[in-house]
């Protein structure tokens, strides 16, 4: 190899290696500061694209979980109100059976009838207030059911069915069969008539609560599944793009040493042309 003041091959090689080391050092420092080994498509296009797709699914599942949590809240309010209605019907049966006693005097029957109508008003109040976020499954405002998101593509849903516990003057409702507010137990015959209604109402309401309870359990289980699926996807994305900081720390120290050695090698290579001066000394 010719000795020249114009071309210093050793210095160029040393500079190339120093630049390569500096680039690797910058990359490691970026991994450490962000915690990611793949930050953008330039780092690894295929893995980044896969990770972005999984992130999109995770975000969508967050919306699914919010929908399911709303469903859980609605079902809890509905079940709580429905159980209260069932408890009131139990009390109504007690009043109705008591009113069928032929030995009652007018004052006692009037008191029982007053309690009976008060309990009917309580049913109406409970049903009217069984609402969460604008949804009331017991009042009759929702005629069929409410559907909630079940998957990230929004192609599947879970359902809460409406159960109309409200009463009307025209023969009551489909579940609570009292004619409200005209129902009374002021006579033994009226009490007998309303005993059949309270028995039918109890059977209807308890069956409806069984259906609602099964749907609520399904929603609870699906919410748990969506939560676990989100955790698994998040872990999968981490496996794809997260940096191993222990390895990065070791690489950082090694590259720092290489950088120092490269700088020294470049300094030595730059001194090589000085040898030419000694050739021209007399």
C-alpha cells in the first residue's frame, strides 16, 4: 500500500467503524429511553405492522369492555329493583290472605286495604326508578331488549331482555297483573280475586328475574373474558416490541468501550501521514 498524504485508508476505515459504533450506540440509547426495540416501521416493518394491528384490537376491546360494564350496571340495577318487587309481592300476598278472613270488621279491612294499596304504589315507584344511564328494562320504555358489544369487530353482541313490571288500569301488566290504581281488597271477594293475581305475579316476576339473572351472569363472564383477552394481547404486543433492558444495558457498556477505542484508533490513523516528514529530513 502506497504511503500518501492525500489518501489515508486506515483513517477512513477507523472513521467508518466509529460511525457504525456511534449509530448502534444511539439505537441502544433510544431503546433504553423508550423501552421499545421497535418504535416505528423503519425498525422492523412487518413486526411493527403486526403490533399496530394488535394495538387496534386492544383499543377496540376497551370499547367492548365499556359497553359490557354498562350492561353489568344496568343488569345490577334491574335485578335489584326486580328483587324488591318480588319482596313486595310477598308482602302483598300476606295482606291479601289476611283480607280473606270473613271475621274482619270494616276498620280492620280498611287498614289492610290501605296497606295493600301502599304496597302497590311502592311497586310502581321501584319500577319507575329502576334506571341506569337512561335505560329502564322494567318500566316498558324498552319494548324488546338492549344489545351490547361483544367483540372487537362489533359483529357480535350480548343481550339484556326487557321485562315490563309496570302496571296499568286495564288489567295490569304482563308480569305484575294488578289493575293499578284501582286494585283493592276492601271486600272478601276482591281479596280472593287479587290472591290469584298476586300468585300469578309472583310466578311471573320470579321467572323473569331468573332470565335476567342468567343474562347478567353471561355478561359478567364475557366481561371477564374480554379483560383476560386484552391482557393477553397487551402481553403479545410487549413480546414483539418491548426492549430487553438487561441486554440493552450490557450492549450500552460494550458500545461505549468500542466508541472510545474507535476514537483512539482514528487518532492513531490520523498521525500516520506524519511518518512522511521523517522521510524528507536531512
